[in-house]
C-alpha cells in the first residue's frame, strides 16, 4: 500500500525549470569540458590556417579542360603511406595568356603533356586532371 502512495505522490510533482545561468555553469565546469573546448578551437585554428585552399572542391566533371606541359617534377618530402608525394609544375595557355601552376600526386609520372582542368571564371586556378592542388587534400580533414 505504501508503495502506491509514494508513486502517486511522485506523479503529482511538477516539473521545475532550471535557470539558464545555472545550466551554463554546470556545463562549463570541469577539466574535461574546458579541455574539449580548447582542443576544438585549436583544431579549428589549425584547419583554417594550415590546410590547403578548398580549390579541389570547385572542380567537377563539367570543369573546362585544355592541354598543358609539365615543366618540372620534384619530390615534396611528404609521404602517403610509403609513396612520396611529387609536385608537378606545369604551364598552359588560354586566349593568349600563359598560366603557371602546380599539382600534387603520390607517384612520379614521365608524361610531358597533360590535361589541365581550370575554373572558367578564374583560369589561374587549375590542376592536372586527377591530381590535387595541395600536398594534402582538404577532404582528409573532413
């Protein structure tokens, strides 16, 4: 009998609201929360300042292409697995204007002429088709 009366009493208790200031104090206290917030902002700052531009995401299957010429291939000293990433410097000409740029790939190629993808609204943003514009693709961080 007593169990039912206690149960009925708890059912009648009204829900109480907790002031938002108290909720904020509880959620922001403790070492782990402070460390987590600090860690999040440190990673965000690293991501903003040290990752390559998001130019790779601007290229699609509809991106215009042209022919270009590789002018230099050098190792970057960075590796993906056991494969060194190579920097391919290239040049191409559009409407009488010569452009120079670089792309990256974790294997060495002996080609002289390559297919260049470029942005129609900004032809100076380009890459060799199938390569990235940075040593590390920004997709790695997402």
